[in-house]
């Protein structure tokens, strides 16, 4: 039986085309039902008789704003209601109220889709990416600005840094004529704050505007971050970049339960969205089930440990072809800073065994083992690129310790992790231990 050829490139994109069809009735139902629930929740923040009820309504308002924002995002891509002037008008109003005016959203987000995963030019409409070498050569001021933009607190306070400043004030100050709606959004937001406070008081301002905006913008900022900054992400220069590769290798599928999928309007199916942005959000699960090539994407989740792993990623390491953290010391072989082979060199040296210094030399000074023969202390080698080897020390039970380039000096990982399964070469034992 002949193997089925997996589609790539133009063929894969064309395979998604039948699903890039809007159902007017379904789209309007999503818009109107979400809008109705949002109006009810907002009313509850003002007129609920119990404070606890007001707080619950405030939290739901934030989550419903998040859902409506993704619906707005789809309409701006013309994935839903592309020919409706009424929908366009409503969404422009929502964009202003949500601190994401249409002018800046369309210009920056379209650029993002066309430059996703490129090492150069991907910073527009997205979080910036620097190579490790470029980061180390940069000035302190440039490093500070870069790390600030990617800092967890910047993402958490996306309401201020990403939306109020990044989507309103900065675009208007940079190009006032092109982005006049950004100033309108900022002024309208302040006017709403003053009006709510004047008629209903400070508590109403907090529950009706501040908390919902904070929740929606913090979650939205992180979702956008994690969709392109996750442990197995891949970046390319211009020579190795293709649109479908950027979608499949640089955009994640975020695994969520049905409740989160509803509140995020399926934005977790991000690899499919980047393959064809004209597919309505409510059809993305259908596409995943129908097209075999899309069923094994690079994934992330909202598991707290996975969130921490994503937030630790800072720069692109060209040699190891992965995102890494900043405090990694190439050539380090003492507790002040290890590289991967330096950790092996140091650990064996502490028990009186002299081993070669580099991972390549350690590979040649060892012999391969079957997995069943592996013992704690054996070495685990990974081929991370044509030139680079990575090495760790086996601990037993599918675990190993290494200097991982992920923002920690050393870390314990599992061999059955998705990344290491793709790059695992073999387990070896040093010849000196024969």
C-alpha cells in the first residue's frame, strides 16, 4: 500500500479554502448573543443588589469582552460578515471601546500575519524577537526595552502597556493622521471613566471598566504571546521562510477545555488561523478534524507550568534552533554559570573523573547503549542543529538534568517531552567508566 503524501505549501493552504466560508446566520448569532450577554453582565456590575453579585458580573464582563474581541478580530480579517456595513460599523465602535481601533489593528495585525516567525520584521504587531547573539551585542538600554516588552508584568498589565499605550497613544503620536481613531479611543475611555465615576461612584468604575478591561487585556496579551512564544516554536530568516511553515511551526495549538474555547472563541487553533485567516472561528475545530496534516501541531496550554515555561523564553538561539532564556553561559563550567557540556565536565570532575570539555568531544569519548541498559550518570545526547550537540546527565525514570538555556542554570527535564522526543539521538556511557 502506497503512503499518502502529506500536503504542504500551496496545496495545504488550498485544502483549507472550502472552510473559509462565512455563515451569515451563525456569525450574527455569535455577535448578537455575545453582545447580549455582555450587556447583561455590564448591567449587573451597576445594578446588582449584592456586592458579590457585582463582582461575579465584573469577572464575566472581562471574559465576554475577551470573546467579543476575538469575534472583532475575525471580522477585521473578513472571516465573518465581510460584506455587512452594519457589522463593520459595530466592530469599529467596539474597537474604539476595546482600545484596539480598526486602523492600527488592521495595519499591524496584517503585517504580523505576513511576517510571522521571521527574525526580521516580526516585531510589528507582535512581541519582538532577538537572536541571542544580537541581544548580547545590544546596548543596555536596548536590552532593557526588549526585556520590558516581553516581561510577565508587562503582559499582566496589558491594559496599560499593550492597549492604552501600544494600541492607542503610541500609534497616534507616531502617525496622527493615519491613526486618529486611536486618540478617539483614548479620549472615549477617559470619558467613560469620568462618566461612570460621576454617576455611580468609584466602586462602579472599578467593577464596570477597570477590572473587566484588566482581565480581558491580560488574558488577551498572554494568549497572543503564547501563540508564538512556546518551547517548540521555530523562527527563520528570509531564506528559510514560507507561509505554511510559519503557520505550522511558529503558531501553536493551545489545548483548552470547552469553556475556555468558548470564551476565547477558538483562538487556540492558531496554527489553522495563520494558515488561512479567512476561516471563521466557529469552523476551526471542523478544519482540525478534517485535514490530517493539521492534527499534529506544536502545542501549548494554560497549565500553570506551561505558562511559566513560555514566559521564561526570551531570545532565539541560532545554534540550538530554539527559544532560550537570557542567563545561559556558553563555555561555563562552574556553578556561577554552566553550558551543557560544562555541567557534565563539572559533575564528573567532582567525583574524580576527567572528561572532555565539549559536547562533541564527550560524544566521541563514549559508547552507545540501549535504553534498557541506561543507568543514572549516563549521558543523553541531542542533535539540535547540523553543527550543535546538546548533552545532559541521565537520572533514571525518563528524567535527565542539564543546563537548558531556558533561563535557569540547570534543570531537570523528561526524555518524553515533545521537544526532546524530536531531537533525542542516543544514550551513551563514557569510556572512562568501562
